[in-house]
C-alpha cells in the first residue's frame, strides 16, 4: 500500500443518498485499498446552514453510522470529526491571509447564492454569511493540514481542490515547500447521478433516494423516478433515461447489456426496469441498513470511534502545524 494520503470529507447536512454513495462513498472506500485513507465528518462546514444543535448531532452521527455500515474499518483508516481537530481552525486563518478575495468571489457556491439574490432583485449579499464565503478556505485547511495527495470529489467540487492548490502554492512561494499540493480524484462515470425528477440528485432538490430507506419507502421512491411517455413497445434511448442512469451502476454487465438492447429494440417497459432497480438496491443495501440502524441506536459507540480517530489524526496535524508555525515565524 502506498504511503500517499487520500482524504474524504462529507458535510452532515442531510441523510446520505445514492448520489453520495456513487459519487463519493464508494470511490473513497476503494481508495483505501491503495492509499492511507482519512475520512472526516465536516461538521463545521455544516454550520453555514444547520443552526439547531440537536439536528447537528443527529446528522453527524448519521454520517458516522453510514460510513461504518458501508464497510469503513476504523482500525485500518483514520476516521474523525472535523471539530475534534483544533489545528484545522488555526490553519484556516493562516490560509485566509494568503487567499485572494477575488478567488473566493469566483467560488461556485458563493456565486450561485449571489446570482439567486440578483434574480430576486435583492442585494447581492443578502443573507449570505461569511462562513459560506470562506467555505473554500476551510476546505483547503482540511486538505492541506494532512499533506493530502488525493481527494475524491464530484465534478462540482473540483474547483475547491484547485483553490486549495492555489493557496498552498502561495504559501510555498513565500516560505518554501511547506504544503503538499493535492489532486482531485474524479470518477468520470458517476460525475452526476440524476434524482427522482431528472435533475442532479441533491438534498436541496428533495429528489434523493436515501441509502437506508425501508423496503416499502425505497420501492416507492424508485417508482417515482421521472421517465418520458414512451409505451413499452416503443424504442427508447437508454442514455436519456433516468432509471438506466442509476441502474447501470448496480447491475451486472450482462443485465446492463440486456436492458440496453431491450430499450433500443423496444418491448421493455420503464416499470420493469424500475422494479429491477429496486431489487438491486435492496440487495445492495439491506445488510448495510441493518448495521446502520444498530449504529444509530448507540451514539456512545460512534463517539468512541470518532474520538479514537481524532487521536490518530492529531498525530499528523500537530506536527504539521508546528512546521507551518515555524515557517511563518510564530513558533
């Protein structure tokens, strides 16, 4: 196994869904087979939107239980809560002093919030907090603190890795080679997973398929996936079908080919493929769902796992901050 570090963080802002799993969880777990893997729960990031303390706790444990249920082994990787690593906040301020404001002005999330205000004829920064604006700098600290080599992200997060590299380069240009420049690891075929309505699967659109839905709810959601009005006997384009776009990530190569040919020739109903998709998802996640439910009944165990992970993480973060402090002359 390589000594290079692969780091993944997920914000506890809602129940993890199929899009998270395909775009982040599964690729990140695969990287653990090749690299020293670090996984963290980005609770400070969630503070930009989550303002209820009990909700924050529940969502944090939700993410922890999800990772463990999906097969993360805390004995083999470093699994921690962002807020348990105080060095993250210290490094964030140092990085902020080397982050051009213009760079943050161009960050996708901030620009989207500004554009939404302008469309409503509101002041451009209406109800936009500084946390959202500085979000990329905090994310850069998460990454650079651990000399991360690879960060698995969706295409929409690639810009954040580029920002982290720019900030790290600014530090290195001033003080020498202090920080490692990370690389984004993007799985091309799962860059965008459609939700129930055909838009990108997202909690903000309320169009998700939660990972651990009970069977009845899972089937209901799968059957709600939007399709066109073609009849079963009509030829269909599999590459334009929202059901097939998810199906192909869980089915066997033989079944993928069978469904694809059935669409192209005609004679295959969307309802049949939806039923197959439901059965595939139930087979994929039923055992993990049971584990998830057990973990969510034992928050004490989840705390123990996360604190042990934080101890491991700080064996890296404390020496790194010592190096950074020495480099900038505040040791």
